[in-house]
């Protein structure tokens, strides 16, 4: 049974037979050619990197470690380059009947029924009949996957219901933004937000608590997969939309939502609606990435995290409400 969660981990603690899920696993060799395992372990409160070095691995014998398995871990919690990391000395795989899956599945803090009702409310509020038929119909046809899929593998909303939470977050931000831009079409902004990441239902696979890329996801990515879903639905149900400027304008929003060619969009935003959706997407995803880093360092005494690959910088871990921040300012004034 779980007695300690990742959110409570602190440097120097020794965990004994703690249950953790395997999110990612890689076997590698050190400079001397000796095998070791590089793991990402998870529970419902977060993730942590872990190592099984050669000497510990030699004691454990042959291990079958795969994403989606739960393991009992004995390890020392260390700090490496500003991040917590487990140095594992013992590890055993736990049978499925000996753990509660909910201990390891992180998910949106918003109730699933609220996510569904909110997305459907915005979809049905689209005034243009043809766009509304497309958005409402495509969500209805893919409802189960749409409302279960994570929004990403690692960087933001990377948990059960994450895609829907990301979409709802963007829709709520859009309402506050659109007040200032009356020339922008709410229909296209709402429709573009709801469908911008729909390709992720085929790009990402979610097994228990392990998120991975599908083969087709690796080959062509979620933007192309989203285009396939839209074109296929229009072909089967809305043939009158084929070749219409309405459809091209909506597809442009989805194709350009990463904002830059370097970020994977085949085109950059050329309409005010595409610009709004792209910038709201970046606001939602990037701010959540900051939250992820800060949460993973909630017990760290460091002022900054290590360099975060997704954000391209180290993250300041304090907030203005922290007494630590006030103490830092007092100390600086004393030194002056």
C-alpha cells in the first residue's frame, strides 16, 4: 500500500517498499559499458526521475520493467541538478490485484461531467449552422476519447481528462479576450479552440497511468491527424462544407495554432481568430508548464529549478507570498 506520495518526497528520505508506477523506462549503459535503468516514476501527485545503477541491478536479477507496471521501491531521495531523484536499491513488480490504480492516475481537478457540459455548451453556442454541425458532431462521435485523453505526454495537462481541461481553460480565457476584439468571430474562435488538439486522441495512448505516442502519432503528429478527422467527418456527414471558405478558415486556425513554423505549424496565423487561438493556447500550455515545474519542486529549498527542456529556462520557485522571499529581500538589504 502507498504510505508516501511523490508530492511529499524530500531530499534525504529513504523510502521503503513504496508503490510507484512506471511512466517511462529506458535501459542504457554507463561509460564502462555497464547496464543501468533510467526511469520516470509516477503517482497521482506527480512524477520523479529514478536510477537503478549497475550494482543494484546485479542484485535484482532479470527485471521486466514496462510503462504501466507498478513497482515496490526502496530508494534514497537525492537531488540532482536541482531536481529530486530516486537512487533505487531494491525493486519488485507488484501484481495488479495488490494496488489501487487510483493511487497512480493523476487527472483533472475539474469533474468529468463539468468538462463535458462546458465543452458542449460552447460548441452548441456556435451560431453558424454548418460550423456548429461540424464541431458538435465531431465531438459527439469521438466523445469517449476526447474527454479521457491527456493534452500532452510531458509538458502540460499530461493526465487523464487533460485535453478537455486544456480546451475549457482556453474557452474561458477566450471569453475575457474577445470582449476587446469585437471584429473577431466567436464562432471560429470557439470552434478552433474545441478542435485545435483533437488529433491528440489518435496521437497519444493512455494505458493506466503511462502516456506514450502511438506509431501514427510519431509519424505525422496531432495537427495532421486532426485534419484527417475533420476531413473524414465532413466527407461522411457534411459534404456541402467541402471546399468552402468556412471550412478552410476553421482548418487554418488548427493548422496554425502552434504559432510558428519552427514549432510544428505548417502555416503561421493569418486571421485574427487564428492569432487569438494560438496565443491563448500558448498561455494555457506554458503557464501550466510553470505550474508543473513548481509543483515538482514544492519541497525543494532551491530558489530556481534546473533547466526545463520544454520552457527553455530554469524556473524561479518562490512566490511573492512566500516568507522565504521576504527573508531574501531582508537579507539583501542587510548586505547593502
